[in-house]
C-alpha cells in the first residue's frame, strides 16, 4: 500500500554546507537538514529535488558571522507576501528556514521557522 510505518523516532543526518566564491548548493540527494555557518555573502542553489508529483522538503539552519553576511535566495523561492526575510545580523545569530516543492523545484515555498534563535 506504499505506506511506511516507523515504530520509534527518526534520526537524520545534518549536512554541513560551505560556500565558495559566494555560492553554495543544497543538494537534496545529500539530505534534508542543512547547516551553513556563513563566512561570506552567499547565493544558494537548490538541486536535485523530487520530480513533479512528489515532494521535496528540507530545513536550513543559518548561523550569522561576526560581520553580517547576506543571502541571495534562488528566484524559485516564493516567500509569504513575496518578501524574503531579513536575516539576524548578530554574531552567531541563528535563523531557521523550511522549504518545500511539489513541482520538481519550479517553485519552492520558503517559510521562516524562527529567527534570532542563538
């Protein structure tokens, strides 16, 4: 019946990503929970989502640097009210985001889970 049942909790890997030349890729084949300690301004790419008709979703924990860094989100991200959130600017400030797509990555719905969590 294509239903998977878990009788206990689920533990998943946390994938640490790094940026290089102001770019970083969040690859859905690597996991669904990403952590990025910002060391530079960064442009994200989301890669390898499930095909249309299936769902890909992931969380991203962003940790701010001593001097605030900026994120450029993929143009495919649809934020509430079409407005990307303002990042926490304090050193070691943590922002947590969730993204989900139902159409193979054509549109990613971006949601703020929490900000200034440090």
